[in-house]
C-alpha cells in the first residue's frame, strides 16, 4: 500500500494525478483510477497529446464528440470538453513525473490512506 503520495496536478478531489513511493503514477478522474508505472504513463501521455493535437486541428466540428481512453481492458469515454480538461492536467503533471520510478524527492502534498475501507457495492 502506498504510504507517500505526491500530488502532481489536481482539478478537484476526484480529478488528480499523483505519484507514490513505488513510482506508480495514479491518474484519477471522477472516481476512475488508472495506476501505471511512470514509463507507461509517459507513453500514454504521448498518445493523449497526439489526440489533443488532432482535436484542435478539427476545431468546433468535433466539440460535441467523445474521446475514449483505453488502457488495457479499461475504457473511459469522455465528452471532448472533459477530455481536454484531463489533457491539461496531464500536461501539467508530466514534467513532474519521476521516471526513475522510486518516488519523488520533493514532497508537495501527502495523502494518508483511509483507515477503514468500505468495499464498493456492485449491483
């Protein structure tokens, strides 16, 4: 379990990117979490930035569309506007990601894991 987490970028309590002492980058968006090794996050960032460039090239003609972010078997579909907000956050976090994978040397924020975890209820 992660004991030391550094917030790299944050939009709200449910939209943030952090990196833990294990080097894992945690991308959380509205309760959906992607937990990737730093190098995998770096590769994902390249694809996300290319998609942003394509969206900007298309302009308003795609503003009502959706983007699907797929990582392994997980798929997250976002309206273009939400996707662009996520990309801004990723762009802000990327220079702060420690690619060595052994956590950050400078502490910006600390998060403590909850003491009691309540299991999710799936219906």
